[in-house]
C-alpha cells in the first residue's frame, strides 16, 4: 500500500520533489563550514526557502494525491495547515488523516544526522531515495 502511494507521488509530483531537494541543497551550501549541531540551523532556512519558492502548497497537494491512490480522501477542508506540514532538521514532513481514519505521512529525508558528535549534513538524495511514505 505504501509503495502504491509512493509510486503515485513520484509519478505525479517528481518536479516538486526535485525542487524540495534543490532547496535543501541550497541551504546546505549556505551552512557554516563547522559542524551544524542544531536542527533549527537546517529547518529554519529550509522552511523559509520552501515558503519563498511557494512549495508549501505543493507539498500539501501531495497528501491529496496519496489519498487518491488509496481511493480515500483527506479528512478536513481545507487541507489542514501546520502542524500537518512541518520542516524538521531532516526535511519536511506532511501528515493527513484519511477519510477512513488512517494517517498518511509523507516525509523527505534530505539531511542525515551523525550522532557522535551530533552533526547535520546534506544527504544528497534523489527523488527516489528521499521520499518516505507511511500509512498508519
């Protein structure tokens, strides 16, 4: 089921997924050369750039596409605003409740976290490797 949604999102929203990756790469290039250990050092500029590039509505539209792939709809009109779209230190996470009560979560893994010492670094993903879809 998750694979069906993931394939639909890649087929329908590839250009937007690649725009999100490009935004993360732009943020990564602007990070200081010393290790970045705070998630806000990544999430704040990434969120601002996604907003500037008007990608928030496109990310939320992915929830409708994912729901349609399951023959469901997103509960709530209009699509719920944040916290249903949140930008973390790893990347954006979109979440919606489906009409059948399950949750659809679409996450982008754009940055990796080294644990010792804590350090955020750009994962340099492509559309296939960054997209994580879960139905709960």
